[in-house]
């Protein structure tokens, strides 16, 4: 098995903590995942199963019923208290990634952990989209994706 390419050349051009060990599917604890030494901008968490969701009842079950609308868009109040935003919000297991944490998801980009979900356990993430068609068209359920914590403070 060939080692994966380094982050510095393939994804981002900043110093990143790397190891020679292959990625595992075990879930790191919050303490392991968020701890970083001074100067490290990213902490690698491992491979995650990434899906997409929207405000509809198909995606959110009972929580998708009777949502308020603003400018003809359904409004989603997240677990962080912020309204969900496409391009920003990701649902996480807060035992793995604390609410308010900024993450980089391979093939998706930077998102903020703002929400939780009943089906989101361990190394699962759910990326928010404004509508069901866009969530389905995202193609996010196709393969595991590598995830890093961006070591900086953000407002959820």
C-alpha cells in the first residue's frame, strides 16, 4: 500500500502534523483531536463518512416539519444557536468535533461545526445545503473523506 500524498503539496500549503502510520477508522477523543502544539494550524482527524442534508422532512425527520421561512427559504436553527448556512454549516458528533470548531473536509472545503444529528455518530459528518436537489447533487456519499481541524477560534 502506497502512503497518501502529503497535505503540503496536494491540498494546502501550510505546515501540518503528519505521521507515517496509515489512517484508522477509530474515532479520536475530543482531547486528542483538538490538541495541537504551538504553530500547528491543522490537526488531522482521519477518514469520515460525509453526507449532505437540507431543511426538508426527508433529511431532518420530525425536525423538518413546520420550519419557519425567511425570504421563501426554510430556516434551520442549529445546535449552536446559529442559523444553518450553505457553505458554512456541518453537522458533527460533538464527542468527536466540538460545536464551533472549524474543519477542512477533503473535496468540500472549510465548514464550521454548528449542528448535530441523530444519525451523526463517530466519524460521520453531514454538510448543509439550502435545498434537497443540491444536497442530492453534491455527490458526498461516494467515498470516505479526510478531515482536519483548523486550529483557530471561531464563533459558531
